[in-house]
């Protein structure tokens, strides 16, 4: 397979050893994979299950499925793993040879395992020792053919789903452009300024909006203008910065994600604040520009070393940033995109005069 899923068994083995407390040289990479899985609802649930019962076959199956999904949907992360201790494929399948006892010592059974329990018989003809008969278990052969047909069907279905998702995403993206939306002050969709701390705090996600496995680590906190959590981002025009709110979620023990909402008197003011925040990140010296999909009216991302990443988004007159702290920040950055989309969608709902109720989606809706 070209999508990296052949490495899933080795990755799962490293995660199981990590859960048992017996991790070896691949411990650091396993921690990175664990942090990346925490950003997926299926991954977070699978990690909880395997850490509760490392020997549970069902938990291992759920973890294998989650790892395979991660490697299939995030080629960049799969490519990263090829450079680590987990970069090789799974151990080759073992083959067991067994000769029958008397009265038929001419038959040799080959058993392929451990996953495939089918049996192949090699039989040497007593009258003609140069002739060997190969006989495959019919049931096993039929099962393989059925599995191949199912695999092909699943591939067609997966490609169809990818195409549908792309078309839906394209429709949503075009729908956000003025070409498909009327303009003017009398239309209900016209953006409203989020002015007070309570409105800003409403934009923040709560536990019901977050994927399973995440808990509130601090906050939410909110206030007017600027404060200890959010400095003034418009030097000389701080009165144009109206309100802020922030909350931090984490998993045990890492990573953590901090959501921050800052509102302004206008989209132009929010745009200047976006530049100020980006300048502050770049001024630290160790910041690296990272690629991020288009979110809201403007978006950007930066990483700092291997433990910090931040995605910055502007939605009309609201500035949003999502700050990640934990191992493998560079490879975990794509996992921040769904969180940034979540915050942007909730900001759009607030600006439309609605109560924000958007929830986390692992992929773009």
C-alpha cells in the first residue's frame, strides 16, 4: 500500500507497549503518534480503551482501525513515520511446516499465521518423489477471493466519498464568496459585531463541542478590551479592541489546546490586529511559517520548535487563535485545522445573531 497503512501493526505495537509502560527506543515516536491520535475522536476513544486494557483484543482492534485511518487520511504524518523507528513495515508473515506422522509421512502441512490460519498441503508421491502436489484449503481460497472483492468495493466507495466531500467543501467555499451571497444592510446574514465578553465567551467551544477525551484545563475567562490573557493588539487604538475570551482544553497528560477569541469594532481593525499577532509570533526568532488551509477571511500558522504551534484566523471583525502545546507540534499542526474551523464556524454563528452550537468535525464539513 502506498498510503502508509502497512506500518499500522508496528505503530500499534509501539502504542500498546507505551500503554503497558514497557516502551523501548521508539517511545518518543509513540508519544508523538499518541498526541496526533488524540486530535481524532476515534483515536481518542481507542487510546482510552487500550490504556484501560492493553491485552484486550477488542481495544487493540479499535486502535488498529484508528491508526490505519490516521495513516490513510494524513499522508504527511505517514511520511514522517518513515523517518522514525516505526518506519518499516510489519514483521513478515510466519510459515509453519509440519509433517504428518505415520502412516502418511509424505504429507507436509504449511500453516500461514498468525492472522491467516489457512492451511496448504504439500504431498510428495511415493512412486514418484520428484512430483509434489500442492493443495489449498478451498474455504481459505474462497475467503481470500471474497476479501479481495470486498477490498475493491471498499476502494470504490472510499473514492466516491472523497469526491462527494470535495464537492461539498467546494460548494461551502463558493457559498462564502460574495458571488453567491447578496449584500446590503437589510439581509439577515450581514455580520454583526460581537461586542461584550459574554458574546465572546459564547464563541468558545464547551465540552459538548469537543471530541471525546478532552477536558477543560483552565477557564473560560473573558473581559473587555485587553487583560492578562490578551494584550492590546492595536497599539495606539486599544479602544477598538472590544472584548476577549479564552479557554484551554487538554488530554492526560498532553497535549493541550488553547482557544482565544478577540473582538473589534470593525473588520479593518481585526485585520490590523491579525498582523500584530503574527508579528509577535515571528519576533520570537524560533517561529517557522507553516501551511494552513484557507479558513475564514484570512488564516496563517506558525510552529515553534517541536512543542508549540498556533493557527490564526480572522472572521470579519473577530480574531481567533488556536494554540497547541505538546509533543510533535510540527506533525500535529494539520490536526489543529479542525479546531480552527470549529472556532471560525462558531464565530460566524455569533456574527449572524445565532447562539453558537457548532461542534468538532475531524474533517471539513
